[in-house]
C-alpha cells in the first residue's frame, strides 16, 4: 500500500505541479483547496502526511495543526512565504513537523517528506537516539560523542541540546522548543542561551565551526541537524 | 491714577519755581545795571527771561512768566517805581507790546515743542514697526510670529494683549478667554474689520479688536487695551502691527504649503522611479523564463538533451533570482513604511554569517568566498532574517561585480561590531560612495549585471533599522569594501542551567 499525502493548497497551478511530482514518486496524492475541505478529508480518508500551505482563504492553519495533533502523530509540513515567518514559527511550536519556504524546489519537498516519514510513528518505535553522519557520531543512549573517531567531552547542557536535536534529526527544532526542553518553560524567550551554547557546541562538533556542516541555523526559526 | 496726578502737580510746581527764578534773576540783573542802562535795555533783559521760560518750561509757566515779567518791569523799573501805575502813555504801549511779544513767543515755542514731540513719537513708532518687520521675517514658525506680534503690542499697550490665529475663520484651539471676548474676536475675524471705541463698530467695547490681515486673508485677530475713541494714532499703530504680523503668518503658511507640495511631488517621483526600477528587475528574468519555457514547449523534439538541461537550469536560476528581487523589494517597502517588522532578539553574528556562507557556497561561484571571523564575538540585538539578508546581498553583490576572492570578515572594535565585505572588482567611480545606496542607482560595471538596483538600498535600510550604519570605501589597489557597523550593547546574563 502506497503512502498517502494530503496537499492543502489554494493555488491551482501549484496544486497540479505538486500532485504530478509526488505521484511520480509513487505517492498516493489527495488535494484540498481549503481548510474546511482538508478537515473533511481527514475525517473520511486520513492521509499519512500533510503538506499545508499558509494563508488559505478560510483561516490560518493553526486550527488544523491542533486538530491533527490532538489525535495523531501524522507529519505536517508547513509551506509558507518568507514574510509569514511568525505564523510559520507558531505552527511549528504547535506541533507541525517542518517547513518549506515558498518558492521551494521539488527536491527540497521530497527530502523533507522523507525525513518526516522516517520520524513517523516515533510513538511506536524507539525515538531516534543515534546520529552518525560523516565524521560525527552522537549516541544519546550511551552518552557517546565522537568526531573523527575521537571521543569528545560535552557539558551536561551541551549534551542535552545535542540530544534534543538528534531526537529530531533532519527536522527543524524551533528556538522555543529547544529552550523549553533544555532549560525549561520559563526560559522560552532567552534566545541568547541558544546563541551561546550553540556556538560552544559547534566548536566541538564541527570541523569548521564558522561554516557548520552538521548543525545548521535555520535563520529566524531554529536549528536543524542535517541528515543525508 | 493718584500717582500720575501727583506727578502732574509736582511738574506744575517745578515750572512755577523755575519761572519765578528766571524772573528774579532778570529783576536782579536790571537792578544791578539800573544806573548804567535805560528802561529799554531792562525791558530786553525781561524779554530774554520770557523767551528762555517759553523754551524751557511748560506752556502755563511760560505764559505766567510773560505776564510776571511785564508786571515786574512795570513795578520795579517803570516810573513811578514800586507801583503798578504807569506815568507815560509811551511806557504803557511798550508794556503792552512786550506782553504781546512774550505771549506770542511762548505760544510759538509751545507749538514747536508739540510738533517735535509728535515727530519723535512717530519716529519711535516707525522704528518699532521696522524692527517688528525684521523680526517677523526671521520667524520660523507661526507661534513664533504670533509671539513677536504680541510682544510688539505689549510694548505700546499697557493693558492685557491677546493675539489669536485662525484658519478659515475658526480660531485655533487653546485660547483662554471669556465668551464675550471670543465672540468679538470671531466677529472681528469674520468681518475683517476693527471693532471698538472710535471705530463706529461695537464702540461700547472696552478694547480694540484688530483683524490680522484684510479681505479673504485674515489669519487671526488681536485684542488690545486700553482703547479710547480719541487715540486714533494708537489704533492706527495697533492696525499697523497687526498688518505686519498677518503678513508674517501668511508668509509662513504659504511656505509650509509650498514645502508640503514639493514633498508630495518628490514622493510621487520616488514612487514612479521605484516602480520603474522594480518592474525592470522583474521583467528581465521573466523574459528569460518565458523564452526558455516556450522554447522547451515548442521545440522539445528538436533540442538536444544538453540544450534542454541548460534551459531548465536557466528557468530555475531565473526564478530563484526573481524570488530574491521580490524579497528585497518587499522588505525595503516594509522597512521604509515604518519598520514595524523588526523582530529584535539576541543574535550571534558568526551564526548568521555561517548560515549565509553555507548557502552561498552551493552556488557556482561560492568557492570564492573567504570568511574570517574574530574570536569571542559579542552577541548583537537584531532581526536574524534581515541581518542575513543584508549579508547575503553584500556578498552576492561582491560576487557579481568581481571575479576574484570575496573576503567577509567580522571583528569587534570597542562598542561596535564591524562586518566587512571586500572585493577586487572594478570598484566605485569617485563620488559613487553615497550614491550606490540610493534605491535605483547602478554603479560602474553594472550595465551587464542585473538587479543591484534595490539590494544596497535595502542593506542600508536594514543597517539603519538596527541602529547601525553601512558605508563603502574604495580600496587602495582596486575594488571596494562595504562595512556594516552594529552597536554592541551590554551582553545578556546566562544563568547556569539546572
């Protein structure tokens, strides 16, 4: 049985192109032009993943994200224009899995879908606890961090930060989510903590800290641990 | 009032004493010279005293001294002496003639004094109007002009002085006056005529209401006290001051309207140029996309695979470029519309630089970027998206206009963080240092490259929105250096995590 993807997008052209592109990759594609249509579809024919456009004619997507999150871990990708940054961050904070900035290429979309599906069902399978890419290895279970085969020492906070990113490897983690999970809910606005600790973490994990290859900054949104 | 009566009385006594002193002196002189001179010479001495009194003393004292002189001459020197009787008819005629001459002289000199006093006062008024005109010409605001007028009126009128301005007949708000006064002011403005004593209009008022200006150009009104029907000169003076103030206010209003009109013209011009520039920046990549896409649509069967690939890559690249132009334009419009969009948070500049360099590296010419960051850079407050856009634009620009390495450095200099982008391109023409930041300017070598039109203007707008600055300088051995300076604030504290 093929994987079902729901595309919620009000522009006809974009909808048609995405449908064609995803169908070519073997996905089963459903489309909706509005939030109400999407909600109806979710009731009768629930998909495995949603690509949600921001700025739909009948309201913001937050309602849909909350409705989906209240009953399933179905991945949600948010597609938005660059100026919709605030809305996009709020949707990520409310449980959307990742985002794409319009205009995006089909390659980017496919990569995001792959990562999202990999994490799908983390409630059933053990969460991602091991990150191995290039010269870097982070194993959360055994508290092991290595670069080029040599063990690295991380402070407890640095390790918590790295572990949080490993858990969502490939997906963006917002500032708020990182601050809440590592420092606690009362620190969700202290973005300077992240700036400082992320700098420290990069000096340890990256070969060239000023041009990171693993621990990427998603400007204005959060951080992402790259997966291949 | 009591004081002024006393003053008048004491002046009168002074005059009487002075007249008496003059007459005594004349009498003494005549007595001393009695044996040596004739009665005619003695009469001349008295006449001299009378002329002196007429010139020096008030009119009443002068007349008194004329009569006194004739009486004294008669009493002391005209035979029979020490009586007021006159022996010869000749002496009687002489005394009568002397009295007539004395009265005439005192009348003439009094008239002369009056006229010269009037001339002095009118000169003083003209002088006040002259300096008022000069002060008003230098006034920079309507309030200042009204203030100057108020001072000028106070100089001449002892009572309370009120000056109000009006626009289209309505008095400007904030005037503290009774309803009667306001009604009179409104009437004065609407009718554009003087009200009050001696004007024939509302003569029962206790003050003059003088409009500022005439006909359709009344810009306000003044109320002055004291006003009396007989003081026509005072009223005319008030009107003259009001006319000058009206002129000053009118001039300032015209100036303001003129400036506003010019600003509007300029704004429309900027808007038109802006639209022309943006549509040029948008149309060029669109043309390339349409050409490539339509070629693929119509000729796909006849095109080689390499050509098809090239066209497809071109379409993607042009579309991405179009996105960039659109983003820059939108952001610039947003920032110049008041910049409410700035999301200020603590940012690590090395992180921002790292992310944009990483992104630019994936482009064909990305290998030319050489980034060098100072150690232990401070955090800055700002909007990460905007700062990243700024740095991207600067590096992009340098890559576009040069073939060699592009150096991106970040260092701290005291309380400022400096981000520099240097290239070895054709550099700037002299004088271009400030013009490159104008929204539609294209520098040397820009003819074949596209789209720098708004990029640098946006960069500067972002720098300014962050309380920083962006400048450019020519490098000694060719190329140019753009430097962003951001203020470094006190660094935030970090609690040790639990």
